C-alpha cells in the first residue's frame, strides 16, 4: 500500500487516513460508496487516503490507493468486470457525502493489448470530481489485476494540473504498487 510519502513530496494523510479493517468499498443501489464486511472469497482489502494541500498557485491533489486480495484469480477478475459495469449503472457516484463524481466513462484493457503489458487486466475510469460548493476537477480511477490481487488508485486535482499530469501521477503509483506485488509474490 502507498503511504503519503510514496506519492511524492508534500503529501499528507487525509482524515480518515485508512479504511476500516475487514471491509471493502461497495457501490450501493443509490450510487453511493459504502464500506461493507468483506464477502466470501475476499481475503483482505485496504484503502489509504492522502492529499497534497493547495499551494504555489495550484489546487489540492487528492489521491487514494487500494489493494484487495482475493482467494482466486477468477474472484479478482470479477472485481474488474464489476468495475466496468458500475460506470454504466452509475455514471454519477458519491464517494463521500460531500463529494460527487460525474460523467464517468470506463475502458478495460486486458494483458497483451498494445497499450497494456504490465498486469493481467486493467480498467481506467475518467470523469469529473467536485466537493460540495467546489469547482469541478478532472478525476481518474486506475485499476489493475495481477493474479489474485487487485490494486487501484484514484487521482483528482484542482487548478494548475493537466489531465496528463493526473494520468502520470496515477500510472506511476499503480506501477509502484504492481512492482511491490511482483516482489512479494516471487517464489510463491
């Protein structure tokens, strides 16, 4: 899991800094994200929340890192399928009561596709994020599966950041998490 320092200089933990142990995030029927008890087949799931405060003429950056370990590769693959389907069902979502994500679109890229040779499967979601009373900001949710492990990062940023900068920040974080998984799984 990525700690605030892993994202770069100036990142700090949000409140709360980490999800409740023994739970994972589920999109309910009203398109709100809730924490629920881990279902059968999910061994562990952790989310960490960090941010870089606004400064030097730039808005704040808000990031999330998630790792979920499944009992089987099929279970992990189902999580990515669900991720793709949720955007169709809920193109507008509420991660927290004061936050809103709109205009979501998603794209799945399996291993071996020209653009993707770093994981068994991956999904990219893009949309717009806003807090109550705040300006709309670009939003990215990047998910990748390696064996039975699914990792994901979300990135949103205020004024002064390009979509390319968000993509680079998210891609670097996702690559860092995938490298850690590969290192831990070697020889197992």
